[in-house]
C-alpha cells in the first residue's frame, strides 16, 4: 500500500460485511484511519436517509462503496450515484465501487457513479468463494445438499481476500483511479466441482442439486430470509449464472501483480467452517 497512508482517512460503507470487514482489517493493519459506516455507528449512516451522509463523509479522503444487498436491486444505482456526487463535493479523492460482473443493474450503477465521480475504481465480481463458507451457501452445505435454482455452470469463484487487497490498494495508492478490474479466480469450476472440493477438505458428504426457483425461495423463507430478498436473489443468480461469467479474467493479477487465489486454496483455508 501507499507509504503515506497516515494521511488517509477511509470511509467504509458495508464495512461490517464480508468484503468491508476485510478491507477494514487491511487498512487498520497498515495504520490507515478508517470509519465504518453503519446505522448503529457514530455518526450514524443509512443509505436511505440522506441526512446522515455528510457527517459520515466528513474528513474522508477515500470511500469504499459497497451497497447492500446488491447493485442489481431496484433503486440501488440512483442511491449510490447520489452518494458518490455528495462524496465528490465533500473533497473525497479516491473511491472504490464493489460492482457485479455481467449484471445490467450493476453496469448502470457503474456508469452513474462514474458520471458523479470519474476517478472511481470499479471492482467487478460475480460469485464469491466465501459464499460457501460465510454466506447463504453455508447452511445447506452443513445439511449435506446445496440446492440452487441454476444449472451446474462453471464459475471462476473469486477469493474475497484478493478482492479486499485490491480495494485497499485502490483506496490508498496511485495508479488505480478510473480503472475497472474484473476480479475472478484463476479457473472456472462448476458448482458440483466446488461442492466436491468442500467435501474433500472438510470430510463431509455434500452434493449440489439444481432445484426449481420456487423451491429455493421456500427454503430461504423457511430459514428466515425475507421473501423479497429470496426472489431478488433468484433473479440475480439466474442472470449472472447463465454462462456469461464462465471465462476467468485477469483483474487480480493486473491490480496485485500476482495470480488470483484458486478455489482449492480458498477451500483449504476455510475448511473449519464446514466441520
């Protein structure tokens, strides 16, 4: 990272989430001042309450822009673009936007954010490897079956540790402004292959199963997820997992100067999550 990181002050939206907390840890280890934006934080930050934005941005030199639940959801593009415009007026110098790969809604958000903040670094990701160990793939895997409303397509799952490092460098160093990084793993594996790797490293008997969308929604609802979120997730999965993202990209290597982390290496690190 930049050797002058002591002068940086980074605002992390989504700072308690899967990517944000990793970016936060990296910046903190490097001695960079950070502020985690949240509705329970001080100052309070709420995407849907614009009166909270200015206090969160006060003094920030950089912003990690991570919108929950996803840029593909209705209204997300306009919200993040309005926040990017507010950040530019506040004197923010660097911005990294966590975006989707191959999503129409995410591409719209990218264009709108860049119109407001031209130097934005765009980090395009599709499916995170950590979805298997930290997110909605984990509970069914612990039950032995990963049911998804998509065919067994290949996907170059990206390790979030790689994503976080690219984000941290983009927010503290020069040469990344305006860049678009397609962040993937180094090879594509199918869901069945990924689940087999999970079984091998954890010693569990697990398998992948393609299911109808309505069955997937019902299972998520039974697990406590809001039905609106479940339906939105079905639409997102059907969009990004139609084969459009099967080809690995070189964004990690371009940004970090070393190859992306293979899925098998990630799985070995995460094996305790499935035991």
